C-alpha cells in the first residue's frame, strides 16, 4: 500500500522553509523541539479568535526567542493605540509559562550539562511580532478554521465545503482539495468525502502546495478536515 508523505515536509529546502529556525548542542535539541511545540499549542489555544495560520520560532544567542505570528484577524488582539503594550503583556505572559515549563521539564538537563545555565536560562528573552495575512482565503489554515466554525454550528458538511470553495475561488488560486472524514451526517459507519477544483500536483516539488489538517468535535464524534491549496 502506498504511503502519503506530508506535502509541506516533502518540499522543505525547496519551496518551503522550516517553521523553527535555530541550532543547538545535541543535548538540548529534543527538549527545545518539544518547547517549540508547547509554545505553538499555547498560542493556538489561547488565541483561537484571531485565526492564527502559522507560528515561526527563531532562537538566537543568549536565549533570545523571536516568535512570528501570521494571522488573518490580528485586529482582534491588537489595536493601533495599544499595540506595543499588548505585545509586551503577551511576551511577559508567555515568558512566565515557559519559565514554569522549563522548571518542570529541564531539571534533568541541569544535572547532565553544566553549561546549560550559561546557554539557556529558565527565563528566556521573548519578542513577538504579528503580521496580517494579505489574502486569508488562499491559506489552508484559514479555510480549515472556517470549516471548523461551520461544522460546529451544525451546518451540513457539503454546504460548508461549497462555501469554502467559493471563498477560495475568489482568492484566485490554481487548485484546491478539501477532504472531510468521520461520521458524516451522523452515519453509523465513518467514511471520507472530498472535492477538488483545479490542479493539486503533489509530486511536483517546485509546485507551491500548502496543506492543513484540523479536527472538529460534533455531536456525532470527531471529524477530520484536510485542505490542500496549489498557489503557483
């Protein structure tokens, strides 16, 4: 049976760049990867109302962590008058959470590596930047979030898919594929249904393919949503 590779991981180094950009001693590598995952989950859960599409993390010398957030609705979090204050509060809150996380999970590294305290303190220096997506309807994360909202409102899945397709077509993309799996319309046996418009050349490495997977809880169980978008 053929196995499907993640379309964005398949293109890393060709048309895609890593979402985490840093290098460290091999002793700290696994712990910092898990910490990046912790930061992303916390931001996605805390700010679900601003429709976050992507979070990039860059680590620099002296434990400086730069977090770049791409959102379709940053105005829900920031206002022009209070933007700087809101970012400072957000950085402070996130620093406290990472501090607690490191105290709980990094204690074993303190015993194994003497230079841990010189390279990575328990209180990192965090800076946050937020950018607005210029065309959110061409982003799979935004379309997947739209489908989640529609299905949570108990709108029929076919109707929700057609709405998402119309939004994507207005964004003038070259191709889109949407797949929903689970107990569709309350059926006893789970199944998958998908629809495609245009081209989705998954095996062409130079093709700019964007992909997103989300889950949504309904009264009949959990549904899986997959969105592929071909831009260029």
